[in-house]
C-alpha cells in the first residue's frame, strides 16, 4: 500500500533532519578516520610530514592585516595592545584599519596610534563591511592579506599559523578558529554548539571540504580575492567560495586561534542569526554557481543548505505528525516534538534560573537559531535587512 502524502512528508522531513544532525556527522567521522589512517600510513612509509610546518622568521612572507571598524572606540585600546603583542616581524606586517563612517572617536584613536606599519583609512560615510573590506584590500600592499575584526583578540602566533599554509601555491584561503568568551548562559548554549561546529570544521578541512571562514580570523592570497558586492553580508562565506571558483583550496587551521566576547544572551545571538540568514539567502544564487567536488558538494548540502531550510523541515515534521496522530507511532513522534518545544519554552521563560544547568538552555538555543533563520528568510523576501553591520555586543 502506497504512503499517504502526510506520511511521505513526515518521513522526508525526518530523514533530512536526521541527516543534518546525525547521518552527515557520522559519515564525516568515518571518512575523516579513513583519511587520517591513510595519512598515517603515508607518514610511516615515506616519512612525509603530516602537518603543515611552522615557518622560521626568515621564511615569513610580508603580510597585510586588514581590520574594518565602525564605532569601535571602546574595543580599539585592547585591539591595538593585541597587535603590539603579535609574534610576527614588525617590518613584514602592515596593518590597515578601515573606519567605516565612525562617529564615536574611533578615527581619533587610530590617528594617535603609534606603531610601525599601521595606517588608517577613514571613510566619511558608512557603506557596510563589504565596502570596507574592498577598500582595505585595495590599500593593502602585500600578497597575503589577513582579515580581523576590531573586537577580536588574536593569539600571539595566529598570523604565523595562518600564513604557513600559503607555502602551498594551491591554497587560496586559510581560516582560523574563533573561541568565544561569555557568561554562564553562553557556556550552556552556544559554547556546546560551537564545540560541535569546530569538530565538524576540523574533519571537513582534513577532507578538503572547508566551506566557510570565521570573519574574525582568516587569510587569503591576493590572487584569490575578488571585490565583494556592496550588499554582501557574509564575506566569510563568499570569499572562500570565490577562491574555490578560481581553483584554489580552502583550509581550516584549528591552531590559528582568536578570542571574541560572545553575545550577551540567546536574544542577542538571535539578532545575529537573523542577519546571517538574510546574508545566506541573498548569496545563495552566487554560491550555487560554484562547481564543487563530490564531497564538498555533500558538505555544502548537509552542513549549510539543510541548516538554512531546517525551520521549514521542523514545521513539516510537526504538521505531518499532527495529521497522523491517530496512529501510535506518529502520536509518539508528535509527543516527542511537543516535549522539545516545551523544553525550549521553559528555557526561555526560566532562562535566568536554568542558565546554571548544564543543558537547561540547549533546547531554547536550538529553537531560537532556527526561528531566526525563518525570520531571516521573511526579511530576505521583503528586503528589510540593513546591509551595514553593527558593533558586537
């Protein structure tokens, strides 16, 4: 007997949700294990190095560090102090700040900054991050360009770790890892999520399937750069895809680290996710035109595309379960979903009390980021999202 439309909808939605969070990570883990075993055998047989080696001082290339900033007067003292502590030869490190229509004293702080190789470009009107990055790369004088945010603190060796990958002429973009510092609410929600995300990125990188960078810490070869459209909101997605389109590899280095303060609450993270969703849907047409190998295509479908449509899959799963509630299995599936939504609602209502609990807010966070993508999709359709970025909370 053929399945009813509701049953087909239920099983399709369930399979895709399971693929996103269970099947794809499992496939990735197995493929990563096989690749690591082959790498180890190659090392034992030939003595070939399994890791990208660190460069000696005389091997380090000249680098331009581009930092866009809008009203970052509060964050700049710490950032300037961090730049002074970077373990990179000062005569090979050019620092270009691009102040994008700042009005809070950012321009004055940059003008007074005394550091060899540091200069600032002041844009009189605010054009958005993409425009600031375009200007920064145009002003940069070296072939290797590193990007950072004004609120991001680099590890001392972060630039060294990033640039070592460009010894391989096939590498166009090297991505670092961003570690968030936050309050108890963050540690119980986003902290768990980001550890999960980092594990996926490490495995994807070893399999040559790195998809995105963290906009706060990544580097590129100038030949892999193409100017961004003014309405681009996710440069850390578009830039790596442009590099792939030009035939370059994109790598992720978990040893190239940086720290940033996380959103103060799930509500703040919600606003960031809405913006991310709008940028993702806006760039989808451009990203879809990039030819990818089979495994990277699987990674894009599983790790990105399905995440973007997950809110619709969750709604379809709930509706189909409700339509089939008179059958025991589907009734059980409906109850499980209602328990999840109840857990998420309790996390929202009692978030101050549940924050100290290890997993008390995970349901609230997972539901919030999916609702944020739904809101972002609506704003994308109606064109209500502003391109200009705001300083992180």
